[in-house]
C-alpha cells in the first residue's frame, strides 16, 4: 500500500495565494462602485457592497463596521482596499 504524505506548506501556500487573489478581486470590484455611487448616501451603498462581497466570496458576509467604512470610502470618492487574512 502506498504511503500518503500531506504537504502542509504547499497547502498553506495555495490557500494564501487564493486569499490574495480574492482580496485583489474584491478591491477591484468594490473600487469600481465609486464611479456610480460617489456622493450617494452610505445607506444606499451598503447593500451594493454586500452584494458584490457575497458574489466574490461565495456568499460570505462583510461585518457592519467594514461595510460602513467601505461605503464611506466609496461615497467620498476614495479607493477601497480589501485585506483578507
């Protein structure tokens, strides 16, 4: 019978690479909302951020403080930067 060896480092690298890609995709998608939502009320922007977040994370949620922070950045015309990990 063949012996199975688990490569923990390879798994961690694969997960880290995927998390970095997801953060970059979220950053791009959320920053893309600025053109449409700049100057709009935070309450109007939050549902759109949640929709984009869920789509890019397979249904995940963003915390309310983060949601508010992202919405304020978009409202003010700033760039959103997502850091996961």
